[in-house]
């Protein structure tokens, strides 16, 4: 999760790491010397297509074999604002259990609600809020209207442009 290299006078350099357990999600900080051995976990990454929500889980399909998989909400909660139907995401598995979702750098979503632009609003370039198909609200330029498709940065949640 996080890595910080620390130099101390007498004790030498060490790495301060923030680690998260893949089995239970527990987070802790540990120090490692440069001579310490650390076991690396192997993860299986599969590109899957989002289909629909089902209670407290979300159904994804593996396009290779058509297999459908229910992924719990707590695994994908950070991706929910960008989760539109039929989007393809990389899902990380550890021992056949989904543990995280990797979003693309940006997604294209449809504007479902925004106020009409005011006369002269495009000249002053005052951004206005727009609700997207997933419920995410972003600031967009005045010329964007309902039905437009916009590109959103998944790292910052900001409007990037019209699609």
C-alpha cells in the first residue's frame, strides 16, 4: 500500500511499509531492513464485464467463458461512482477470491441531470454541477447538457472533456 525509505544515523536505512492483508483487509505498518526477505503474494488478474447490481453484491461476467461472479460491495466500493453497465474492469483475485478492482484512468458516462446553461455562461466559463448515470456529480462547462457523454478522470473524479 505504501512505502517510505528512512535513513537513520546509527541503525542504517530501513523501509517503513504500510501493508494490507489480502485475506481480511487488516492494515498495519512494518519496518524492514534491506537484508530482510519478504514473501510476495501472487494475484490473478481477470478482465471482467459489469452486468448489474444484485442486493449487496455486483454481478460481473468473464467474457472468456461466460461465467458470472457476484462480487461483494466492500470489494468494489471505491469503483461504484464509475461503474456503468458493460464496463470492463480488471479484478484482482487471491486464491479465487476477489480482493480489489482496478479502474481504467478514465471512463465515459452520460449526463442524466444538469441545469440549462445561462445566456453568456459559455463566455464566463463558470462550471456547473452535472449528475451522471452512476450518480456521480462533477463540475462541467456550461455547454454540457443532458444526454451528453463526458469523460471523467477516475483518480480525481474531475471532468476531462466531452466524449
